C-alpha cells in the first residue's frame, strides 16, 4: 500500500476553508452589529479560527491516508479469522475506547458537568456513553456474523427509548438525544465504519454495501438508551434522598 502523506492536501485545505468561511462571516457581522469586542479579544478569536482550520485540515488528511485504509485492512483481517465469535468482544473494546477518545464526547461531558453544577460528573457520563457504544458495536458484529436485519435492532431500540423517556427526567432526555449525535463522531464514522466495511467484504454471504453500513445508526441509538438508563437511576437516587430528608424532618419535629 503506497500512500503519499500529503497527496490531495490542497483540496482538503480548500474544503475546510470553504466550510469555515460562513462561520467567520457570521461572526464578523455579530462583531460589527452587536458584540464590538476589543482588538485583543479579536486576535485571540482569530488565532482560534486559524488553529481550528489547521486542526480540521490535518485531521481530514489523516483520515484519508491513515484511519480509513488501516480500518478497512484491519476489518479484512478480522473478518478472516476462524472463530468469528471473537469479533463480538473485540467490537465492544473498540467501541468503548473509540468513544472514550472521542473529542466531541469530551466537549459534551464538560458542558453537562458545567451546566449541571457538577450534579452529573464527567466521568460518569463518559463511562455511560462508552459502555453504550461498546455494546452497540458488539451488536453490530452480531448482525454481520449472523446476517440479522438492521430493523431487528433499530425498531425495538427506539420503542424502548420512547418508553424510557416517560420514566426519565427532562434533563436526561435532552442529554440522551444529544449524546446520540455526538457519539457518532470522527472516531466512529471513520475508523470503525471502514473496519465494518472490511469485515463485510471478506465474510461469506455478506454485502459490504448492505451489511457494512448501518453500524452508525446503532451507535446513535446506544447513547440514548444508556443515558436514559442513567437518568432513571439518578431519579431513583433523588427519590431515596428525598424520602430520607423527609423522615429526618419528621423526627426533628417529633423531638420538638
């Protein structure tokens, strides 16, 4: 496999610049009409935009020359092993650590902890999302191995999610559905998706186009279910604490 590291990098730079230009224009309009930030602050924001431009460009180039090719090659080797049931635990491990390292998930966890005042810790939410995505990747491996239809997972999963919404708080419901989109970030949509296409391409009776895709849909569903489960557990914890506090209040009133 002969890959030139910076082959096509110019087109990647142009794509990222085209994507960031509307954001810059929108910010400048707000600056002149409403914000009127000082020059020093504008310099910091300008450096931030420049670093974002470089970061996205290098990341996308890395995806093209590294992540996707190696993911597909790993998938072809994994799909060729004799004991295919080993793909299930391997899928869980890959899904767990892909989410654990996902930049968008880290941002979500910080925002949730900040807005909730520490009520929902970063680590708790991170492990909840990582375990949920790990299970979804393992189920995707089961789907490829046995040839199950995607509907057998998606339809019951969303029905269960709609039922769980009734027993979870509005806060966790909102976080859950945002988590579904955040977890399907660049780590999952580049490396693991390419790996699944590679597995399907070497598995007998599987079509890379039909069976290699659909994994991202399961990854989007898993965080919804896992965060809603966390919300139900937090709700029970809150109820038990309220009961204890009410009992303590009654005891104090009797003593008086």
